[in-house]
C-alpha cells in the first residue's frame, strides 16, 4: 500500500512539472546606431576685434577765433573738400590787407633804390661822385628787394591763415559729435577736436593672437614668407555684437611687426567692405578665422553626452554591448564635433536615447531613421 501511494505522488509531481510553462525571454532594447566616418570639415575660431574706419580724421582749427557758422550736422555724410566750419575771418582779412600794403611799400622801395642807382651810375662813370655813393645805393636796392620778398611771404602767410578760417573735410565720411557750437571760441591748442570724420567705405577690424595661436596660424597656410601666407589666407567673417554674421567677408591684410611686451600678443588687421555704411568706427565684434580639416573624424553633437565637463559616446562592440567612451574634442563643424581622440572611423556609436542607456547593456542595433536631434546637457554626477 505504501509503495502505491509513493508511486502516485511521483506521477502527480511529474505531471505538474510538465504543465508549468517555460519562462518568457526578455527582448533586447533597440537603439539607433551610426558608423563614424571621416570627411573634410571646417572650424571657426573667434577673436575679439575693434573696428575703425579706413580713415578716422580729427578736425582741429589751425587759427584762433570765434565759430561763425557750423555748416554740418552730427552724423551727416560729407565729401572731401566740403565746408564744415567757418571761423570769423575779419582779423585775418585785415592782416592780409596790412601785409599787402607792406608789400606795395616794399616794391616801391625797390623802384626808388633802382632810380638812385640809375642816377648815380653815370656820375660815377664821369667821376663826378665817388663810387662809394653808388655802392651805398646798390646795398639799399638789395635791402629793398629782401624787404619785398619778406613782405610777399607775409602776404602768402596771411592768405593761408585767412584760408584756415574755412575748415573743410579732408576725406569723405561721416561726421562725429560736434562739441563746439556757433559762437564758441576755438584754438589750435584746445584739447578737444571740433569733430571727427570717419571714412567707413572700408572698415579695419583689429584683433590679436597669442604666441601659440600665431605659430599655429602661420603653420596652417602655404608660403615661405608671411606676405606669401597673407596672399593665400581664406576669407574671414565678422561676428557682430548681437552674434549675427556680417553679410560680407573680409581678408587679413596686415600683421604687426612685433608682439606687445605687456600682453604677449600680436595684432592683425582684417579689412571689410562697408558700402552700405552698416559698420562705424568704434563698433566691436569678433573676427572668425576658418581652419580646414581634410580628414576629420566627425561625431554628431547630439550623439554625445556631457558628464562632469567631459564628453562621452556610447560605442557598440561586436556583441552589441554598449560601452561609455570618453572622447577628446578638437573643435566644432556645424552640428558635428571634430574628434581628436577616443574613437576612429568605422566605430559604431549609439545616436539616440543616450539618456536611457546603461553601460554594459546589450542592444539591438537599428539604422538611424532621422537626423540626430540635440540632447539636453546631462547634470554632473558626484
């Protein structure tokens, strides 16, 4: 009887074990994967720049006097030779009249001295008078000629001073502030100019490179001399204060002759066309230098993750296991990072869903269907 019960229990347990279903297999998580490639890329480096017109000319009076008229307004565009200010010219006109009168007297003295010589010459020849008197007359004539030359110079000087009472624009450009108004007393020794005229048909952007950047700058371009390199430099861009890019490109046309001993930097100059007058002297901005990378390793920025100021990607191994891999960045080109170290062409990385991945997870790779979207920066973990 005991044997029967034991056999029945074994058969019952065996039947129960056969009816129990097998545990379900957990599906692998899928993730979009891209293959890293290399291609030509361009990066830009920005350098703070100050802008100046091609000619920024201070307008200063060259004679003393009262401003009789201010013939322009602030911000107006003027052409070279256009009258700007009129200084009261009456004192200088009288000086010219006085100098002219002195010149006439000097010319009359020459005539009088010549008459004296003409009178004495035959008398000396006939030995009526001594030649001493003729020599005195000749000396008087020479003095009269010298006085006339001096008087003529005084007339020319008076004309120049009279001409200085009308101040004209030395170059075409835009008028700056007008601190002096009509009736103000002006002087060449005044510390403040009457105004400034800026020729901004072309604008100079001055920026500086440190010694390391300058060495790198020189090594990037062909040419035996610096002048040769300047001829082969690519165009540069100007980033304005609102981070917009100025529509016209410029070119670097000057490198300073020496480094600044205080800052350890050297100044370069880029020139930009400004036919529409959008730029003015005193503007600030950034000169953007372009650098070509012929075989750059490109990784989409959205396929990376930032952790504690380091940048990582998730690489996919042969077994489809993901590994968190740090990468070193050499620069940015559009929406891509240019990678200096950490991955190589042909490596596979996860391109989406990085914030849900855990290192060591085995995934089911899928080709990327859409453009990689930007991911928010991950908070630093302690």
